């Protein structure tokens, strides 16, 4: 995906090596996996989006720790990464109780700052509702908000009862309005190209406008993973909130460090982006994003472009075949699956698809 280039980039900025702890904590019926960069100042807890484990934040935490001196806490939610899960209760309420137990055992049950992405916003909201006096500040990156999930949206998603119950739990435990919060919303949302895109932005706008303690920011030219596509923006947003509301006495020192780092970070990210921008994987993921939204003409054009740019790759033909299959063009689908297998006879996805088509 276009935003994934950030995962492989390096800052030229020299990073102090802090003590990192990688540990499993027994929280009752299962174990939660935590990764902690130990600092001297108020910790920051990072909450990942749906399907992502704590490693999604690795491109940010080391640098934020260097600037702020804060302890960085990332973890894998139940059933993700190295964490186990309680198969008897997979509700968000039970997940938060497990998190609370883990943080308490690690000694981080007092003041804390929260950062979240996507589905993680529900977890941050519920945690903050349960510990309103301990939350110093929050940064949201294109997070889920209960107001978006109307009955009509549930029907459109064909949402399970489990999802409906979790949303209702968050709705009944609203995020306290007195907590300083920066709500960063992507310009190109996960619903880009659909009527839901504007509604997603409207819900976020109304959420931010509902309290003077909340600020709204649009992250331009970014998709859902804002903090990966524009890493300097994400780092500076988190650091600025930390300086303003967690350690205001050290604000000048913290922001000076952040400014110095941002210059290097932005320069290095842009340099690497030029090499990545039209890579095979970038174009492929972009095309699939249109395919998933049933925008077949756009998807096909990008898949065809990928074939022209990377004719030696079995994957680009396999992907183009997928698009032709979805558009109902069986003949061209077969042709491209066969081409993929000519290049890579061991490509199982093409092999299985072709077997089905030739039956």
C-alpha cells in the first residue's frame, strides 16, 4: 500500500538506545504481549487498529521516546501477535479488563497518555471512560467513532452481533469531554469514493466540535494509516500533545528536539518515497483498493499499468486475472492466470483459480 513505504525507512537522526522489554503478562485466562521502551516520564500507550498488533507502531515509538523521555507501551490485543485470548469472552469490555490487569502488573496504572488508530479508538475511549482522572491527553488517527455506526451502517456492513455489542458498550461509556484530544482524520478515508466518506468526516467533525478540549486536524494526501504515510506529522502531533498537556514545564525543550528531528525525518521519508512510489506492491495494493469497492474500470487500468511496468512478475498477472474474473471476463482471466504460472509454476493462488475456472 502507498503508506507502507514508511515501515522500511530510517531517520538519519541519531537515536538513543533505551531499555526495551518484551514480555508476556498473565492477565487471568490468557497472556498479553507487551513491548516497552522504558523512559523516565509519563508513559504513552499505543492502541493499534483492527487486525494489527503492536508492531505497527515501531516506526514511531523509538523516536518519540528520544524526544519526550516518555515510556512507550505497545501491546498485542487478545488473539493478535504473541498474545493469547479468552475464548469464553471476546468482548471489548473483557479485553479492556485484561489490559488493565496487564498495565497494573507492569506498574503503569496511573497517569498515562493514549494514542490510537482505527478500531483502537474504541479501546482508548472505553479505557478513558473507566479511568478519566488518569488520562493526560489523547491522539486519534482516523479512529472509529460510535456515531458513525448507525443501524443502516450495521446493515450495510452485515455486522455481527459481537460488533454491534462492542459498539453499544462504547456508546454507553462515552469518552470524557474534559480530556485534551487531537482527532486527526485522513483526507482519503477507508470509504473514499463512497457516500460514507463524507459521513465519516462529518461524524469526526461533530465529535471534535462537541468539546473545547478537542481539536480536529485533516491529514492531507493520506489514507487510513496516517501515521505510516506521514510519519513526521504523526510524531509531531503526539509530541506536541505530550509537551502541552503532559509535561508543559518542559515544552520548549521537547518541541526543540521535535523540530530538529522533523527536518531529518521528512527529508529521509521523501527521498525514499521517490524510489517507492510506483513500485509493484504499491500499484498492486492501490488497484486492489478499487477492486474491493467494485470500481472495476479503475482497478483494471492500474493492474494493466503494473503489468506494463513489471512484465517479469507472476504476481501482476495473477492480480490482473483476479480483476478480470471479478468483472466477468473469464477468457482474459484464464489467459493471465496461465501467464502467471508460466513465470512462476509454483504460484498456488493462480493454480487454484485456474483449476476452478477450467472445471
